[in-house]
C-alpha cells in the first residue's frame, strides 16, 4: 500500500509550478523518506572474509540491492553488487562470496527495487572475529560506464531508469492527443493532492471522457479539448498502488488515448544525490581541522539545500552548516572546514541531508566516519 501523508514540519517536493503544487507531491515522496530511515548496515573483515551486516527496522520484508566499494580513505572502487532479501525487523548477517576484503575503507549504498538509494555510508573496514553463521551471497561485478568524472562515482544513485519510465510522461496516439500528468497540491490541506492532466490535441474534441484507475480507485470526468485542456482528479491520502492507468474515450466510445503513470516517476523529475565525500587526511586527532568536500550530482528546478553536521560518539553535535544552491547554479563541489574539539569521543560521524530549497523535501541523506586517533595525525 502506498501511504500518502504530509511532512510534519515542511511539506513538499520539488516544485514544478509553485510551492502549493509541490505540497501534494511531497505526500507521495514522504513514504520514501520513511523507507530511507528503516535500513542500517556496515561491512567488516570477519577473519579474512567480507561480511555484510544489514538491519531492516521496518515490519515489511525488503527487496533491493547493495553496491559495495572498497579502497582507501580517499577513494573506494566499486567491486560489485549483491541482491538483498531482508526479513522485517531483523539483523541479517551476509557472507559475501566472490570477493575478499581489501583496503581499509568501504562505501555501502543500498537501493530499493526502483533503483532509489535508501542508505549510504563510507567508513573504515574494521576487523572482527565472529563465528556466528552467516548467509552466503554472491557478489556480481558491475560494469562501469565508459566515461567517468574525476569524482568517485561508485556511491552515486546511478541505477538505470527503465525505458517505460522515461516515456511515461507523454502518450501520443494517432488522434494527435498529447497527455502530460503532474502531481499538484490540493487546496484543502498539505496532505491532500491532485493528479492533474494537461491535454493537447491537433483538432478540437468534444464530450470525451477521461477515466483513471489505481487498484480499487476508479474515477472519470467529462472533457472537451479545444486544442488545450486541463482535468484534475483529487486522490485519497492512501493508495493501494502507485500505478495509475488512464483512458480517454470519445462520446461514441472510441478509445482516443490510454497510458500508465508511475507516481514515483512523476516525483523523480528532480533529484540531487551525493556522489562522493572526500577527506584531506586518513585520520585526525582532537583539535585538528578537518577539510571535507561533498560532491553532488543531479539538479532541482527550485534549487536545493545541503545540510551537514558532525556528531561525536556520544551523539553530541560538534559542527553544523548548510549551503543553499540556486536553480541556475552549476556548482557541485562544496568544502567544509570542521574544527574538532580538544576533547572528543571517537569516532566522529559526518552526516548530510539534501533538501529541495523551496519545499524542504529530502532528496538524499547519508554519512561518513571521520577517524580520530589518540596519537599524532598524519600530515597532509
């Protein structure tokens, strides 16, 4: 079931026309934010074997993939991906076959079945000696694209987009009707929203019917298209499916147009994710200044906000900052100077969130561990 609820503080998603139109779209994406928080995981060198530990804190079984990168503090190279089937509210121990531990850092990115990244972490690859039985899983090498940027792209949200998703926004038929769908905000509250159809035709069409169906939801409205028309359907806060089928029929019952809309695809018109998090050293000591760089990819029509913070092992916030990137700005690399306290509980955890600048919807979130040693830290 797709549950549609408004955000508690700042409702909304990437805006196409206005903030009010964005609010309804946020209701759909809010479910993805809930899923993002339900997963946690890490990699470890367990007696010379690579083990993945993942906790699924949601009540439902999770199906998806994990992309794994190994290397040093400055760069981790992707070694492949594994398929995940995680029982709800359980911790799964997964023994990775086909790959051995290498390097001293890892990057772990977990994606759902739609290719949306729900979890992201860069951290040291620690050693363990745990005889607890683990489920063997085979890692599949991932073919790298021919062209790569200088940034480490192994953790990007670069899952392929299905061809049907790329074509879902417009449906063209022999009658010359074009259909464009958008999710807009309702007028009643931030939790209500509408599915809006913009219809264009090469010739006027009178007394037609536009029908939609999504699981048990079935509605229809009369429509006349004089070159251009707009028809809105108010949708409930909870849908059993994120797929909406529509048809346009003439007054004689002739099918003029039909198509299928994926609400998740409609919501993904804007997307910004973190592609890499770079540190200027492998480790630090109390009192040092950390030079950390965040590299992003993607765009948002209304711009986006990058919020960052650093907490110690006792969850005390020792640093926070934010940057607002305008819709017309092209910058994708952002540097932060973080001065560590003279007394700090190790390790320090750098956390980030990327939000739509207009509405506050979260595009991406994740973390990277900052290693702190008691002795002298390496020079740059």
